[in-house]
C-alpha cells in the first residue's frame, strides 16, 4: 500500500515538473495520497519499539523515532501553490473552449411575517444582526409613531434623544406631523438629520421636500444650511448605512459624551404590566451605570432593580449611558416620560415618593378650590342678574315668569327629568403600555359635545382588564375599552354576568369610532320627515258644517300620493303655516283614504285656516332615526 501511494505521488510531481496542466482531479488524488501516506507512516512509527542509543558523551536515555511529517506537509503545500499558479493561467491548446463560470447557488430563506412585527423581531427571524456599524459604534434609535394621536410621544422623544432623524416620504412631501416634529425638535434644541425615504418610487421628488422644508427653517447643506440630507429607501435597504454614518459624524462634531460614573439618571420611554414580571419599564440610561440592586425613583413609583434585559431580550448585569434596557422590580407602573433617579436606600425612595404624593394632593386641592370658587361666582352672578330682572315685577308677575321658565321641567316625571338633565357615558380605558393609554386620553380631551352627551373617564390604567375594572364599570354603569390588552375567561364571565360591556381594539381609530357609536346611542332619536306626496291648491271654497263654515281646498296631486291617516303641512311662500291631520279627503263627492298622482281632490284641515291659490300641501310621515354625536375626533 505504501509503495502504490508513493508511486502515485511520484507520477503527479513528475507531471508538474514537465510543465503539464494539473487538473483538479489530479490535485484531489495528490491530496488523498498524501493524507494516506501520513496516516500509514504515523501508524507504522507508533508500532516501533523504544530503542536505547549509546553515547560516549551523554548518558543513555530513551529516544522515540518520529516520522518526518513536515516533509509531507511541505510537499502538499508546494503542490497546492503550484496548482493555484497553474489554475489561474488560461489553457493555450487549440480547440479548447473556456467553460462559463459557475454561478453560486442562492439559498432562499423562508421567514414567517406576523402582525405588529418590530424590526428586532424581523431581524431575529432572519438570523440577522440589527444597529453594529463597521467602525464599531452603536446607535440607539427611538422610533416614535407618525400618527396624529401620538403627538405627546413624539414630544417626549425629542427630550430624550441627542439627534432627531426627520423621516419624510419623497412622494408626499412635508405633512402636518412633519411640521409638528420640527417644532418639537426646535423646542428641545436638538439637531436634525433629514432622511428622505421612498426615493426608489418613480414619483419621488427629494428636491421638492428640501425646498418645502425651507419654509420651516430647516435648511439642508445643498442650500447653505447645516442639515444633512440622506436619500434612502427603507424598502430596498438603500443608504441605510449612509444614514447611520451621518448620525455618527454629527455626534462626533457635537462631541456627545456621557458620564458613566455617579448616580444613575435616565428617562422612561414606555411602561407596561407584564403578567409574570409585574410592572416593567423600557428606559434610556443617560448618566451613570445601572446595575442589579440599584434603588430607583420615577414619578410616584420606586424600584429595586431585580432584572434587566437588553433590546434583544437577553439578561444583562449593567446598563451604561445611551443603552436601552427593560427594568423589572417596580412597585407600581410609572408614567412614560418620567425621569429616573437613583437614590441611596429604600428608605430614601419611600421619602421621595411620599413627598411627591403629598405635593400632588396639595396641587389637586388647590385646583379643585379654584374650580369651586369659579362656579360659586358664576352662580352668584346669575342669581343677582335674575333678581335684578324680577325686581321691578309684582309678586304675581314674578311667579308667572318663574313658572314659564320651569314649565317644561314640571311636565316631566322625576326619572325623565334626571335623564334629560344629564346624559353621560362613563368609560374605563386600559392600554398595553402607558404611551398608548396617554394617546387615547389625549384624543378624549378633545371631546366637545358635552351638551349632547357627557364623556366621563372614570378610570384608566395599563394592563389587562381586572376585576376592579368590572366593579367600577358596574358602579358607574360604564363601558370598558381595552387597547392591545385582554381579559381572562373568569373576568369575561363576570362581566357578562353583570352586564358590563368590554370592547377590545388594536387599532386606535377603530376604538374611537366604537366610542363615537356608543356616545351616539345615548342620544334621543331624531324625527325625520319623509315626503309621501305633494299637491298644489287650484281652487278654494267653503262648506257649511253645522253652524260653522269650513274652508276647503281643491287640489291636484302632482307627486306621490295623499294618505289620510298620515300627517300634512301647508306651505305658503316657502313658510310652513300649519302642521296636522286632515278632517276630510274627497274625490268628487266620495270620501276616500288615498289620492294618487294626477287625481283631483278636496280636503279640509283640523284647523280653520283660509287657503290661497298656489299654496302647497305636503303629505309626510315621521320616522325616528338614530342621531350621531357631533364630536370630530380628527379621524
């Protein structure tokens, strides 16, 4: 076996020495032969015995014979290097055609796309790395929704970030939300980088976007300003790295730095309630290094940090400045946008929270007193004005005036009076995170139809619908609205038993539309007149009934029909001068129930009113239809 292998190696080397083209299959044979020679030599040497070697100078000691493996390795490397040189040369033999290059096989990857999938989720599904730059820097992007309802969230974002990346669609240009975001950035005194997206579309016009932004004091570098503009396509991934590099360059120019020592300072980006972890917040650390066991205060809540997770959901032991991190260990859910401060002990945290609760209560009492005093002044002024108006009247005249003012209330029952006085819809709002709840409440603040039906938010919070929410809804006879939250089976059964409505939505304008329908259902039905027939008065005359004379109109039905059991109205010079029922309807001398189009008739009204030739008489029926609340929510 050893001899055959050596012979094969010898033949291959001989071909190489003669300058012959070394084929790929010969190289493979050479490589296999060398490996087998190496294996056989190694096994052979290991079967040899230890042999003592005598020396006159040195004492006798055992020596192991090793194979000259380096020679085989050297030989193989020489052969491979010769192959690389020969393989790069084109063959000059006549009639030999060059083979086309083999295209690498593109492996297709199937990725399951789900609803509400974030960039992080997509990157994880594709097994791709999302924010590392070639230079090694990291950028934390804080994405804020562009919808009008999330204005407060965008305002908070500019207060937290060091650089605002203003994303404008190349085919849409400057929109209302774009102008609002520019104003937020200016108020926070944060520099802007312009990212013109969707530049791959045929109708894209990036230059128009830059010119429109000039009116809002955003001047790009091309026009002599200091705002970098990056033309990009998020769909095709074009110039995303250029946007990241522009961000890093601006950060270097501004010398953006943070101190990783000292007590921790940060800002809560979002907060929610997790079923297994309790209150959880997403935060950006702006100063210091956050570690497990740190005592934090935010708003009216405090925490002893038990767990921390990075943007990939992995547990971390510490978080340095500009690092986004999820914090577990809060006693209550703090509000989004609240400032995080580290304190030295739990006792100090309790003192801070207690003081803030006390200060908030005092402020609320002060505001309530201002409202009460304002209402008292209004009532006092109205009372004085009413007394002055009645001061010149006699006692009987004053009684008559008061009776006339309250006449409509006296006629109603106590229950009807209560319903008429106040139509109200109590609601409870529950959201998945604090920012979503805040956005919904901001929309509800724009409600301006209290004269039709009051909207009363009796409770709001973060997390799934709870038993406490059901009890509150039962007490106030309200409706529960949930945004991106759930209710377990027992809660749903309890709500059904108590007749409480729970409405879940995951799109904000669907929730608002549902709320508008619920408000509209509280309104009384409106009466709509549906015209059945129209006629003109062609002649007038009177008939004697008993001792009185009754005016009669001779008419011709021009459209529709007249039905005696329905309502009629008399119109003169476009003014309605009478509404009511007919006392008689005749065709020639016969009493009839219905008169159709083109037929003549004579009719009299339930009130003595003289007819004029040319008057219009309308037959109509009244239908009750549901009213729609007049509130314009902006959707």
